[in-house]
C-alpha cells in the first residue's frame, strides 16, 4: 500500500490540465492517494471556478463508491491486533476524515456570497448526493442537518439556495421529514441560546445578538414556508424518496434514522403504509412549527406567520388546539395583529371547538377607522360578517355592532361606507329584534318622578341649565367610547348616521344606502348581501364603476353668456365686493378720495352718537 504523506506546504498554482491529471491519477490507482489532499485544497473560493469544479467532480467520483464502506465519524477508534486489518482501518479512518474535510469545505463554499450561482447549484447537488449515501449507503441526516444549520446561521443571503431546495429536493418525502427534524432542533437551540444571552449581555452586545437571532428566525420561517405540507394520503399514494435504499432499523449517526423506516411495497409485512407515513410526518411537522412559534418572532415575521397560519399550518397540524395560546395572545394585542389572528382563531372556534369568552368584546374593540385602511381589510370584513351571522347572537350585541359601524360611516372613506352599509343590511335582516334602531320616535313620556324632577329643574334653569339640556329630546344615548358592547347603550339609540349617508358626497354611497329603506324583516322579499363584493372596494374601483355606469339623463351646467367674475351678486345676497376692490386700487395708486372720506365722517360721528 502506498504511504500516506501529509504536506503542510502550500501547493503551487496549477492549471486546469494539471488538476484534471491529479483527478485522473486518483481515480486510476490508490498509488496516487496523496493527490486527495491536493484536490481538497482547490475546494475554496480563492481558486477559479473551473479548478473548483474539476476538483469537485474528481473527489465526488472517488468517494461515491467508497461511502458505504467508510466508518461513521462518530464511531470510536478500535485497536486491532492484525497487521492488515489495522492498516485497513487506519486507511479508511483517514479517508473518512478527509471526507469530513470535503463536506466542511463544500458547506463553506456554498455560503460564499460572491460565488457564481451555477457553481453553487453544482456544489449543492454534490452535497445532496453525499447526503443520500454518506451514512453507510443510507440517508445521512447529520450532513443534511449541518447544511440546514449553516443556512440558518449564515450572514449571507440564502434565497437562491432555498429556492433550489424547494424546486429540486423538497418534493422527496424523506428530505421533508428530516428537514422538520433539523429545523425543530435548530429552533430549540436558538430559543435556549436567546434566553441565556439575554441574561448575560447588556447594551450594544444585546442589540447585536438580538439582530443575529432575528436573522436566523427569518431564515427558519423562509425554509418552513417553502416545504410543501403532506396532504391526506389516499389508498394508492406513492411517496417519492431521495434515498433509494430507504431507512434501516439501525441507529445512524444522528440517532434519527430509525424514525422513518424504508417505504416498501404496501403488501410487504415490514413496510409502512401511506397512512402511517402521513401520521409520522404530521407529528414532525407539528413539532417543527411549535418550536418555531415559541421563538421571539420579529414583527414582520409575526405578521407573515399570522397571515398564512390558517392555510399553511392549521389543516396539517396534528392537534390545531395547540395553537390556541399563541393565537389568543396575538388576538389580545390589538390593532393589525389582532386582525391577522382573527382568521385562524375563527377556524379554531368554529371547526375545533375552542371556547373564547371575550371574543366578541375583542372583535368590537377592533372596529376603528384604521381597520378600513389596513392591508388585509377585505378578509377582516368577511370574517366580521361570518362572526355576526349566528341567530343566537344577543340583541344588545348585534345592536352594538350595528351602531358602532354606523358611527364609523361618518369618518371612513367612501369604500368603507359601502362595506358598512352592506354589513348593517345583513345585521338588520338576520336579527329582526334590532330593527327598532332604524326608526325611533323621541321619548315624550316619562315616569312621574322624572317629570317632577324636570319641573323642579325647570324652575331653577338658571342654575342647572347644563343638566337640563342633557334630558332634551334628540340626545344619542350610545356611548361610542365604551369598549364593552354591553355598556354601550346601543339599543336606546338609533341609526341616524345611516340617514346622513343619503346626502353623502360620493354617489355610490348615497345610492346604496337606499337599500336599507326596505323592510328587511320580511326575509322572503330580501336577500343577504355578499360582503366579498364590497370588501375590496377602493377609490379606484368606485371611480371605475362610475365610468362604466350608463346614465340616461346627465345634468349639465352651462352659461348663456361668458361670466366676467367667479361669483355673481346673486350668489351672496346682501354682500358686495366693489368697495374692497376700490379701496385696494386706491391704496396701490397712493390716491385718497377726499369725497369718500368726507362722506364717511358723518356716518362715523353718527354711530358714535348713537352708542
């Protein structure tokens, strides 16, 4: 056997032809095994891409047939008394150490920011080939975990690499499975590290560590969102595996290889069915997401997660009620975050039996002018209409929402006014008990005690004028500042704000409010309005609809003669603008009209005498 020499001297510059020769010699005979360390030195961003690529292809061709026979990295060294045996063990252990150096160099090269994208793709493919066979011919979860760990903790952008994983490798069921396992471990390590650093760091160090943690959380969320969830299996479901040999029952390097046995034919007695694989995937999916949601999420990541949680996570998680604490905390924050959490919380309440006693109070508090300008207002209005659809809703609660919405109609944009009219239309139709808000006569009859009190107050009106004015007719008893709908006194009020919309400056609003003049208690003659048709409206959509609207009679304004001034005297009866104009012209010319001054003096004296 050729002796193994390790040279610490830096290799001289070599041409592409010389690197090819080194690779060919290594593949042809073990006598040139010392070419292996030389080729490893070219796996670096310091060399041209051509040399890196040629060296990588030679090393991959050399190691691919040897990987099943190499000992694992974590296996302890054993002493052997046989000469040939001992030499063979030392040789293979040395090859394994060089293989570990190769993996480290490839991962470092992969995350080099200035590396060409084509070369990055080749390097990633080589790493994934080693993942397939690097554990004695089985899936090497240790190498794959190192890959994801380096991606998450990299300071360079990893968008291109994540896109490659999504397009080429996340379609394989075993890669998805070990992705969830690795991301769960990374999230747990990051969570414990964050707690320790908060205790031991202050000032600028804490800010730097927080920024680094936020960057890692962004990348975990990016990878998780790119992994396609596993749908419910069918009878003939076939899952595509990256590792063709599957998974054995023996413990591998990471200790997780046995968690997903080899997918064999469905008739094989030791093979896992598609249903069992789906259950195992769902468990790992749940653990990965729960570990991620326990991290201190930055605001932008927090919002992105809340937006997609009801579609990307809840349908595929093993027990959706696990998310109730996360969602209720988000819903209690208020503002835009509560609006985003509403979708997922509504699903847990309606489909999974979650009980949340203060749900409607929090929903009532979300009704503010800012929600009509929010990015996700369309989804919020649809959910608001769904939440108020139940016929078991108390009358005071339906009245409070109707009154709150009608008050908001006075300050929101025209698009918001249209949505409010549609929501109130549905509320009045679903809950006939609040139709008293449409038209309420002024209360003229009072109790005897109240009449006596008002009479006494009338006698002392000079002292108690402010208190007496509060009992005048036409006072709105609704308390718009009250956050509790029970105490808002909405049933004692009326929807007078809706009547003002009949004179709204925007024609679609004034036309649409006429629909509330119908008797909505007659359900046979009326239908509910679809909020989806109005929730996405804006100034642009309203303007476009007005342009497409066909009008039979168009009002025109024209003048028989060309106007000489902006306003005519008939527009301001009793007013004249000639005196001011004459005075202004005289001041410019420096001329003082004495006759006007003489005429004005008696008038001044006359006013003084009268006073």
